[in-house]
């Protein structure tokens, strides 16, 4: 994998080590499973394997960062104010992509966008965004309700229907567990549920 043509200054070994330093061994193993799943999808759906690999390895880079770091980013940037109430689950994608950009000097907007939207999805998703979003949900050790139906859709070439079902199931999960819902999560759901 040559990441350097994609705005990344690290080879694979360096990148793996940088990502590993950011998280528990358990989460690092999740990241590797997301990468393997995403690479299978890249083959199936004809996506750029290098961008898919880099995005997958970096998607949860900010997941174990202290809340203080994110609250400071929000304090310093008024455009992030709407994120304040939603916690790490929402911050680690949108703001985590900014940590990747700064700390790893990653200059690739496609990869940064895939990281930014990996939790909520987006109204406009590129193939790269879709692959990371879906791979994160279906990696082999996940055990969500309804996962088999999502995996069947993916296997049958219906990536968009898979996204629609993931968004429906995630929203149901959040409501059922009395979780606070980020308004954009609902906007994204409204967009994809009609397809
Ligand atoms: P992970 O980082 O690999 O665990 O996976 P994700 O980044 O996809 O999701 C992290 C968590 O955020 C999951 O438990 C999702 O259900 C949850 N999540 C997704 N949307 C929202 C939301 O709008 N509000 C809250 N509170 N959690 C959300
Ligand atoms: Fe995540
Ligand atoms: Fe993840």
C-alpha cells in the first residue's frame, strides 16, 4: 500500500503504529477488522483500495481522546458549537477527522470526509464514505440486531439499501436506549429512508 500518493506522510507500518498508540488493543483489532472488511467491499464495489485502507485505519483515531480535547476544540471554533451536547460518539468522527488532519498532516479531503461521517453517515456519501460506514457496522465481530439483513444486502450489491437499513436500525437503537440524538443523524435518516 503506497499511502504517500494520497496526501499521507507515512508508510503502512508507521501508520499502524501511530493508530495503535491512540487506542486499546481491543479497539485496534476492531480497526484492523474494519480495514479487512472495507478492502473486501473495495474489491466488490471497485473502490480505490489505498484510500479505503487509510480511511479504515484512521476512522476511530479520535475515539479514545479525552472529552477535554474535544470541548477545547468546540470552545475555540464557534462553528462546532452545535456539537457540544453530543459527546464522544459524535465528536470522534467529525472532530476526530480534524485531529487526524492536524496531527498526521493528512492532506486528503476524501479520506478526511470518510472519517468525519463514519458514525452518522451523510446526505451525500461517496463510495469511499459508504464503504467505511458499512464496514464499521458489519465487521465480523459485530453483533447488532438485524445485522444478517445488512450483510445480505451488501453481498447482493445493494450498498445503498444497506446504508438505509443501518440508519434505521441505529436510530431505533438510540431511541430504545434513551440516547441523545444528534439532529443531523435524523436528517441523514430522513434522506436515506426514502431510497
Ligand atoms: P464505533 O466507533 O466503531 O463504536 O462505531 P460508530 O462510530 O459507528 O458509532 C459509535 C456509537 O455512536 C454507536 O454506539 C452509535 O450507535 C452511536 N451513535 C450514532 N449516532 C448517534 C447519535 O446521533 N447520538 C448518539 N448519542 N450516539 C450516536
Ligand atoms: Fe467510530
Ligand atoms: Fe469503528
